[in-house]
C-alpha cells in the first residue's frame, strides 16, 4: 500500500500520541539504532511526510517519547514512594517500569537522542526526579537528624539508589541474571545496608 493510501487524518494531539506509541513499538522490536521513521510512520498509519512535518526528524520524535516516558514513570513510582521506606519501594517500581516499558526506557536515559532543552521534556524529567529526591529526603529524615541532613546527603543517596535500580533493571533486561541464583532486590538492599553499617573486624581495622 502506498503512503498516500495509508494516510489517516489525525488531530494534532492524536498524531503525536499515535507516533509516540508507534516509536515505542519500533524500539521494542528492532532497537534504538535500527528504528526507522518510515516504519514508525507506517505503524502509526500516517505518511512519512506527515510524521516528518510534525516532528522534523527522529530527534524530535524521540524527545516526545522521552517526555511521555518520564510522565509515565513518575505516575508509576509516586504511589510506591510514600512513607519512610518509600525510597526502597520507589526503586523497586523503577525496575518494574523499566522491564514493562522497555521501549520508553531505552529512550529515557540517552541524552543524545533528544532535544535536552525542550520545555516539555525538561518539565517531565524534573517532575520525575523531584519524586526521587523527595522520597530520598523523607527516607533519610526517618533515620538521620534532620538538622544535620544536607542536600549533598540526599544527592548521594539518590546517586547510589538510582545506580542500583538502573543497573538491576539493565541486568534483568539483558538476561545477564538468567543463569544466576534468584534473589530479591529489597532484601539485597537491606543486607547491603547492614554490611555497610557493620563495624570492621580487628583485621580490617589494622589495614
């Protein structure tokens, strides 16, 4: 069927939503590097010309994908990120989102794919990270003296927790844990905290 025969009449917002959904499906099927604007247009049921007119190029389209991805991630994580242990449970939801929304996740943290100065993207990303930093601060406040808690402490916890969740999600997505003994990330965090907080033995203290 020709592009002209495939063309559907979308309103502005409908075309954007259809294109984002098609781009996500394309990334899930063939990966970022092989994603094609022409195939994405066919998936969305619009002409390549219409897609290019709306987004100009792939960078514009992936900017829209990342914007929607950050919004969805925030919606997924926020309910789990309340309470004193919200930082841990929010991290678990981060992993769940990554595994269940691979097409979005593949785009979210690749800055070179998107227009980083795009207003909508910046707002969506900031909202998502506000949840991360907010729950880190609340969780720290439950175990630390609030008067001595610093922004650097919060940032340090965010970096550590984000790295763990992101790394765990990546290992699972790439099946690097398929032949490893099964484990639970929350239990692993608890054990790691216990290990880090334990005093050194006599041999370690003399090193």
